[in-house]
C-alpha cells in the first residue's frame, strides 16, 4: 500500500468518492454535512489518500486546530479493506504528515464504535461524554506525536 499527500484535483476527487461511499451511502450522513470548505481544493486542507495497487482504498485529512495540534478528520476506509491493517496504515500516514509539518499532537472526533481502534493506536479519550456529530455518537481523542 502507498500513502500519498493529495496534490491534484483527481486525487482529491478519489478521496471524496471514498467518503461518499463510506459516510453518505453506508452511514447516511447528509452530503451537505459531509462536504465543507476544506474539500474545495487540494490546497484547502492536508488530505491523504491510501492506494493499493493504484486503487484508492482509504482517505483522511487534517488541518491545524491550534498551535502545534493537527485535527484529523474524515477518516474513511472502504468496506472491503477494513480489518486488515488499512486503517492503521492510514492513521500512520496522517500522523506522519502532521509530524512533518511540525505538529506535536493530533486530535480527532472518533465515532464511538471506533474508540477501541484509536485506543490501540495510542489515542486517549478526552471528552467526558459522547456527543452527536452528523447524527452519530463521537468522542474526542488525542495523541502526542
């Protein structure tokens, strides 16, 4: 598998296609809640695309949240590639990208069903209660890089 930092519109469109499949089609998140200003262009945010034999299989993005903190968002793995380490590789690529940009920690709002996955990667839950985002329960988590 190969992780790339998104630089072209075609690469960004591949990221958006994965997110439409995972969040909109599978999880019924409204399109208007899924897409935002950080999807306008490859330069609007730090998008990462994971490829397997040149096929787009996973994506995520990060933006500067506050000084030294990258907020990871829109982490999505196509259904056929879940459970085999793809999510871990994607998270490592996102963290590497943030680290290379000088970030010292990452923050994310993870869906509650994925909390254990993120815990295994070193994330700690910092929210006191789950909260709704796009109609799905989430927890806020962080990790020092």
